[in-house]
């Protein structure tokens, strides 16, 4: 069996969230095509609609009418989506909205102080449950801050910048390492008064609405990574990934894959709306171990679970360090990866901030505890392609958080 064929992916999750939010701040109608089909982006849409924004489907497109926000009459249910709650905290605080945010059990245990601290410094009044959901924010007059973030987090950066759109003066955000920069790229293109100097981004209060826009969201590179990995470890595989986002802050996994020795060619690359997009070919070749450091982590943090699967099939010792952020994702992904790979027979050592894997080792079938985490479910489905025996997921349906079509597309490509 090999993984063969071409695949085009639903829109990038990060850009999909932001396109809905920025369209809500724009003057008039914005049209978005290839929006992510995942549940997380649907959570953002539902929260914006509950906050007074009109959104409707027109064929395969989503049309957003920018306008005035209103106080939601019910708590905003962000379900499992950390991006939804963290970015909307900044956006709605900046727009003077009173709102309560809730989520599922997983989201309700994730830390929110990293967002609440800078927003409180800007003057946001709020109540919360020891830095966790539920969180209620109250209409507040926000003012500028110069914030130095202790963590490289696109969610924290975006929340502060979005709040800055409604704060007096000039708000600046400095991060230790460059994180995803979709917010900055999009806001620059839509008429915001924003400047970037090294690791510091400065934004001014909006004097008029953002420009309305039409956007076709490029394919999600984090989703494509699972198929790239499958093609890299399953013998006789060759896959073409169409129209995948190639933003430099998002392609760390593909650089790591090349370093490991996987066959990979960029067949085409072009630019749309300020973002690089490409067509990639990935094929199976012998893999070698690599080292991932703290500086590498922001560019591939979402792909580290699937990188661990690759490492079990690579020659030598793969070491991942500086990835403690994985412990506060949809689940503790370091623990989830290590526990499940041990059950499959991998030689893996759990570290506080990552893991060490010695390979190659044959993997055996096992029952996998997904912890209701979409990336754990998809990573171990790929592990099952090279395991001796069946891999059985306890909650396979959680893949729909980011990619409802995952299993069907994988079956289509098996040959």
C-alpha cells in the first residue's frame, strides 16, 4: 500500500478565524471562499453572529457584513477553540462589548491569564475563574500599552493588536521569537495603521473601518502535514499537496521534513493577498533523526505530534526541546504523544519541555487515547499506516475540530 494522488485542503484555520473577525470590522460586505470547514472556525462564526454581525452563505462562499457589534444575549460558547476565545477577548474588548465566554471542559482548563494580563493593563474590566473560563468582560475605555510578551504566541499577539484597534494611542507588542504573522499581514492590507520593527508590532486606534475584501483562503499547512508525513513513511508513496499556505512562520515542519531526508519538491509557488502559496510533492525516502530547539518550536508547534510519529521511523535520536507550550494545547500533547507511542512500542522518553525518540522502531497496533484532541487523532491514524496491527482511536470524531473530511480523504489516497 502507498499514499498516492493529489489533494487540495480546506482553508487554513488561522487565516479563516481572522478573515471572519476582520470582515466584521470592515466597511460593507466581505466575501470569503475556501473557509475552513472545521468546528473551531464555526465557533468563531457563531460567536460573531451572536455579537450582532450578519454572516450568510452564498453557494460555497461566506459573506460577512461588517457593522456595529452588540452585546450578546447569551454566553459566547467557544466550544473547543482557543483561537476563538483568545482573539475575541481582544476584539470585543476593543469594541466596547459586554460578553461572557464559555467553552467545553478542555477549553475551560486552558490558561487565559496570558491574554487577560495585557488586556487588563490596557484597562479591560473582567471577571474570571482563576484565569480560566468562564470569563466575563465589561465595556471599558482601553488605552495604549507597550507590552513585552514572555511567550511567543500568535494568539496573545493578535488579542493585544485587536484590542489596540479600539484603544487610545499606539499599542505595541514585542515577542521573544517571531510567531505566526497572519494578523499583521492581513491588517496591513486592510488599511490598519500598523508598523513592524523587528520583533515589535505597533498599532493605532482605528479612525475608520477596515476595507472590505474578497479572499480565497489558502490550504492549511498544519492539516497538510499529516498527509505529507504519511507519504514520507509509507513505502511506494508520492503525494501532491495543492495550494498550501507557505507563510515562512508556518512551514517549520516542512523544513524539518527535508532535514530528515524525506523526498520533497516545491513544484510551484506564488502569492495571493500577501501570503505565499505553493504546490508540493512529497515522497518516501529513508529518514534520519533531527534536533528541534526552542527557536524552532513556534514555526511547527502544531505539527510536533506528527513529527514524533516520523521520528519513530527515523534513524538515530530525535530530540525536541523548548516545547512546553504543548502541555497547554487542547490536551497535554507531550504526555499524549509519549503515552500512546510507548503503548505502540516506540523508544520514547518524556521530558518537561519535549521528548527524545530513538529510531527506527517497528510500531505495533494499540488502542489510542486521543484526549479528544484532533491533532492526536490524526497523528496516530498516520502511525497506524506503518504499524503491525490495528490502531483503534477512542474518539476518532474529534478530527472534525479542524478537518471533518480527514478520514475520507486518507482512504481515497490509499493505493
